[in-house]
């Protein structure tokens, strides 16, 4: 799969193209440019064991073939102290993640064993005043983003940048937006 099996794997959700563009637009506008080296994303797992890439890929293929694509919407803001994230309401994604976490529990990092609150970070590692100003601006002009989650994407963490490993699509029969 990849010649660097010691590097951890990251699992993210796969948004429909229009939603992905909107998240990226916000990230490009508000994330410090020198730190904006990965695309806008919703992380399900931050550090899966790289040496288990083949087994993880098999688990993801098996799961995704039975899960239809499903709707999500931005439901609020999360103030991160030095940044801002958009909270994502997607109960089906929470269920997918819980199913994977149950099977992978022994190999999960401490961070990945914590609770899961789906979000897309559009700003991070800025002064608190800058983050509060963005939070206030987004509260006044709340981003209405509704879309579909189409699958999962596996990445290899390369000490900063991410390298795509594989994409796993959900079933083609799409659940309707609420």
C-alpha cells in the first residue's frame, strides 16, 4: 500500500464536492496560510497504526459497502480558544465511527478513545482575539452548509503533510437530506 508503514494513518469523512469547496473556502480565508497544508476535513481518527493499513482498509471496505451516503449539516460553532470550528450534525457518521472504534479499540490512541464531536476546523493556531473575532463574525453570518457524506478517506500522516492512501465510498443509494 505505502512504503512508510511506521507513519500513522488518519481517517476523514468524504464530503460532496460543493460542501468540500465551501469548507475549503472558509479554511483558506481564515487558517494561517503557512499552516494550511492539508485540505479542510472532518477527522474520525487521528492516529491509526500505519503498520495495520491493509487490515484497516479491509475493515473500511467491508463497512462502506453496507452504509448508504447520508446527509449532514453545519449545526453550530465551536470556539477552540485559538481557532474556530464548524460543528457537524450527522448522527449516521457518529454511528459509523462508533462501529469502527469498537473494532479497533485495542489499537486506538488516547486521543482517538475520547468522545467524538464531528467538526471542520476553519481556523486554528491564531491569537485568541483573532479567533473570537471570527467566531463573532460567523455567528452574525452563520454558514448554511448542508450536504452529503459520501464515504471515508484514509491518509498517511507525514509529520505535517498528509498523503492520500485510499478512498472508500458508501453505497450509491443516497439518504435524503432532512
